[in-house]
C-alpha cells in the first residue's frame, strides 16, 4: 500500500501519516475492491453523457492539473476538458503530480477564489 500511495503522490512525497489516516487497509477488503471495480467499469457511459453537456455550462470552471501527473495525464483529461467548457480556465502546475490538493493547497485555494470572483461572489 505504501508504494501505491507514493506513486499516487509522485513526484511529491505523500504527507506523513496519509496512508494510516485514510485507512488503506479498508481498500484491501474484497467487498471494497469489488465495489471499486464495478464503479470503474460502469463510469464511462456516465462520463460520456455528462461530457455531451459540458458546452452548456455557464458558471466559471477552474481546472487544476499537475504536469507531472502520471495517474491521470493532463493531455487525457484537463487539456480535453478545457476545450469543451466555454467559461473554463486551466492552471498547469509545473512539476506537480496527481494530488495538488495536498501538495499545492494554495493553488487550489487560489483557483476557488478566481472562480468565485469570476462568478461575482467576491
């Protein structure tokens, strides 16, 4: 489990105690593994259905993506998503991996603030 957590956070280190905090042992239960596999298997039709409506979104959307993310590469998701969202903004985080909410929390806060300002809430 530790090597999986490290891979998810790479190239940044996982926060101290992260694996214990999220209860990695629970993910190893047969029922949890089965439920996760079922969700992944059933996800694509829902994503396709949602994606067909992205161009109708009118609210500000902030996308944050680390350019060193090997779990969900930027060119597969963020760079495609931004093409479909009329009021979207993509922030590329140089050298950041898959977990910017933990490794670059201020970038996430800044994105929330930008979206709120663009929505007229700030």
